[in-house]
């Protein structure tokens, strides 16, 4: 007797430094998705995340808590968090068992804010104020590039807290320059005017060359309070993880091409169900939303 057809699960792994707004993003995005009719499950993978503002379907603190690890092993916050992630990695059966009853849901994984987990560590969004400082922006570009190469998932980089950007100071260039990561030599010219960074001109020049050689990093500005802003992000994520091309969605070729080419399309036509794989379990289709932050 043939079993039920396995489903392909879609979702987002939300990563980024502490304070970049990952938890706020998960709250805002989950509310937006539910308004569209999608069944959403938010999974908290941060054992240090307390007082969650959203309804949590799975909470890693049920498996391991950062405070308990720090007390028992006499570790600091960074070491304790690394231990927690390694413990989760060693107990993935626990996570699979928790996710199994949630088949058919769209997943949002709220990940820890330790950047090393995404850039260096095998166990595993940026704040717009970095645009006001050329040196910090180059650093952000390097971090984003390293994360994209290390995680190896479809990737969407976000510049969060766009509603606060005017409070951070005047930008040297228009916003498109930062989101599209245009000719970075102009940033080098700005750095050359600073006596401190003038001594590191060759280093910054090589970093900029590396970023431009890969030509992978770009950003989408996000104001989590603005529905149109969230919709633009969701368009990009749905293209990245393939949700908009699901076989059960029966979207017209015109609508699919519109999504693929980046033209506007209407989310009201999205169905609630997830795509079903034709042959075998295709596994989760995940897009990584990286928030650039403090």
C-alpha cells in the first residue's frame, strides 16, 4: 500500500548579529504570512532567547538552556552558545521529532545571534546604520559574503531598521549604492580621508576587490513595520527557496515568469498549502534571511 506523498517543506533560516532584529523579523513575518493564509511555525533555535514575542512551535530551550550550560560547565556566553549548538547538532533526532507534526507548515527558524556560528562554525540580517560608516559597511560586506559561502543556501541579505536610518546620520551616497553594492572604490576614497584608515589602504583595497570579484552580495531594505517592505522581502525569499514555483500552486506561466524576472506579482493568489514533491521526499527548501545588525 502506497504511503502518503511526502511534502517539500519551505521556510527561512533567519540569521544575523545580535540586535539586528531577527526575533522582531520572525514576529512581523509570521503575522504577515498568516494574513496571506499560510500556516506558519516559528522555531526558536536560540537557547538565550527569552520572553519570545511570537507563538513558538518549537523551542530549543526545552532541549538545552544557555544558563544551565554556563553554570554547569563554567563557560562564558560565547562558549556556552557554541556548546548548545553542538548539543543540538548531536541531538537532531529531537528536532526532527518536534518538526514532524508540523508537516505542511511554512517554517521560520529564529537562529542565535553569534556571527561565528554562520561564518566559521559547522553547527550552523544587518542594521542599516552600518551604511553611515564606510569601514563598517566593508566589514558587513565581508561578513555577509563569508556567511553566504559557508552556509551554502539560497541567501537574501536584508538591511533592517530602515525606519531609523535617518537617525544614524547622513549617507555619503544614495541608498541604491548600498543595497546594490555598486562601485566600492568610492568607499575607498572616503576611507582615504581618514588618517587612521589611510594606513590600511592596501588592505581595504584587497577586501573590496574580493567582494567585487565574487559579486554575490546585495541587500533588500526592510522596515518591519511596513507591509510593502515585508512583501518585497517575501517576494525575494519565495523566489530564492522556490516556493513560488510549487507544483500544487498551479500558477500560470505568466505569473511564474513575472516572479522569476523580478516584476511585481500578487500574493493574494498564493495558496495556503505547500508544494508536494512528485517523486520522493525532496527535503526542506530553505532560504537564509540574513539581517545586518549591531
